[in-house]
């Protein structure tokens, strides 16, 4: 169904191109069509020092995004796949200029050529990483920055205010402690309009999760409890219903740990237990304190920078207890503990499986703005066709129902609310997941559950006491189930 939706939107854009009144309108339409065919754009956003660049590096598995304050961190930066590495500036007037760069300490250092961050719309980094083949990652400056202009760049890139097409199709929003600015930002990325933000294109990341548990060995368990509490908070749940605890620093270290760093961990782990405990009591002691373990302070400080205090404590404990015996085994355990693999699974469920619909929504926003602005001849007729496409697209109907359900606008029987949330794709789009089954459910189990669910929702739709809104939602559920049965 999504393929048909993409084709209809693409055909409308082609027809509009023939009536475009300016070269700028043609370029805008070409960009919309190109976006339909391209990978999903996934932005990483959050407040200053939330760990955005660290998480991006962890997802890619390479040190590309600068994590220290600098001119480049004040610019919205896109990372996409390219067989030839390059760095390109895109100025506000659309001018593009490729710039030289060097690989610094774990990040690319791009020569901005005298351009200030204020003059740059965004920067594009092309890199030959397999993890960028199906997604464009967008690193944004922090919101609530001391500089209002820096924060504004992120809002301009992410929001649909004023009819602007957001740069991103979906967002990973990094939380540390929920704040009113977090809610305001997420609200700016969300709207009741089908083509803008919805609960299915935002995932919350409880970043620097180890700090929540004071870097104790059970810190990630504590972070998971906090994430569950955030997921149940009504206002945040409406905007960002999925919250995943992640230690980005640990995930990045797991992908890039060197043998000399593993050797330093082993040397510390072989020290007397009491001495190890004293050394790992605080970050200051680890980095600068006297130690009989034979690892220089400079190497210990390097471990602290790479793993964090929690990561060093965990690594030493895993080696000391015999749970790991090689650097490969340690990296695997660090990756598992970091929550990064779980986040990738959530992103796959939330975004990859609905990639075409996410891109279609972004395209609808762009086309609507062009038609309303009069950039194409007979814009009213084109706008009418666009509305027919969105009104008839079941994928968009699912999004509408899910938004109304989670915002409280749709009130149904409490026993059916969770079931409807699943059916509309609230926890993933695989047939078994929509029906509340295990991920490894057989085809026969899925078919049996679908037939039973179909009877249930047909009954809800036809019940004389069901409200009009409930009947519409039940009809959407019925159509979804019929699609699952056909599939």
C-alpha cells in the first residue's frame, strides 16, 4: 500500500512540475521527488550536552561528529552515504561549496572557509559507511543554548511552523531530565496535520543513562526504571511514547575499543581488590590518583574519556570476574549494556518499516506549501488532488487514529485502547506485533489472531452504542486487519 501511496504522490509532483511558474518551484518539486526516493532522514536532537554527537558516532560506529564545543557544533550537519568522502557547506541562498577537512581526535574537522555558522543553512558530510546506506543522520545544535540563534537553527530544521517542510522525517530526541523546553520542542515537531509530526516518528532516548544511577554497576537498570516512568507520563507519552535508555559513550567505545585500552583494563582488573575499589571510587581518583596497578595516570584518564566512569567500572568487573577473556568479548558485553542494540531495534520497528510513509508525509507537507503559495498553475486543483490522496491513504488514517488515541481525543473502552494502539502500529509494524503476538509467531498463529481481531472490531464498528469517532477508529482497525490477512 505504501508503494502505491508513493507513486500517487510522485505522479502529482510530476504534473505540478509541468505547471511550475518559476525555476525555484521546479527545483523545490525535484527536491520533493528526490526525497521520496531517498533514505529516511533521522535527526538527533536534544538540549546542549545531552550527548547527541556521541550517540551519532555510536550509531555509525566511527568518530565523525565533533563532541567538543566549536564552530562546527553550531551548524546543523547531515551525514549520508557516499563512496567518496566529502564535506560540503550549503548556504542560506542555496550555494554549495565543498570544503577540505582533516580527521582530528575522533572527529572530522571541517574548514569552513571563513563562513560563520550564521551564514550556513547546513553542512553535508558524505561517508562510505554501510550504516548510512538506508538513513541520513542529522546532527543538530542543542536547544536551550546560551545563544538563541544556535537553538533557533535546530527549531528551523525540525519544525513545520509557517508551512516549512522539516528537514527530518523522524527524530531521536535525547532526554536527561524532562524539562518544559523538551515538551515545547517536541510539540513544535508534532501537529495534528497528517503530514507533520506524529507519535510514530519520534523516539525518546534517555541519554547518558549511566549518570542517572551515579555510574554504579546497576546504573542501566536504574535508567530503565526512569525510562518506564517517562513512558507513562501522559504529556510526554502523547508526543514521544517510546523512551529507551542508552549510554552512547559506552556504545561508541564498544565499536572502537583498541587493544591497548583493553590491556589497560586488564592491568587494573588484576590489581588488589581493595586497591581497585579505591581507584574506581571517583572519576578524579581514576584519572589522577596514585595507583599500584601499573597503569599510568594518562592511560587511566584516556579510559575515563573513552568509557566514562561507569564503563571503566563495568569493564574492570567483567574482566576481574572472568565474564570476558578477550577484547572482542568485552566489546560485545559493552555494546549489549549500552542499550545501543536495543535502540537500533526500536528504530527499525518505528522508522525503517514505515520509511515510505514517513517520507510521504514530508512530501505532502512540501507540496501543500507550494500549491497554497501559488508556485504552480491551477494550485487549487492540485491541492484538491493532494487532499484526496491523503484522505484516501489508509497509512495516514492509522497515524490519525494513533494520534487521537494517545492525545485523549479518542475515548474508547479501556480494554480496547491498548489493542487499538498496537493495531495502528504504535509498537511496530510487523503483523505479529500489531496483533500483540511474539515476534517469532507463526503464520498460522498470526492468521488465527487476525481473524479473531477482525470479528471483534467489526462488532465494535456495528455496535449501536459506539460513538461516531469509535466507529471510524474501528473501521480503520478492520481495514488494517484485512490488510494483514491479505499479506
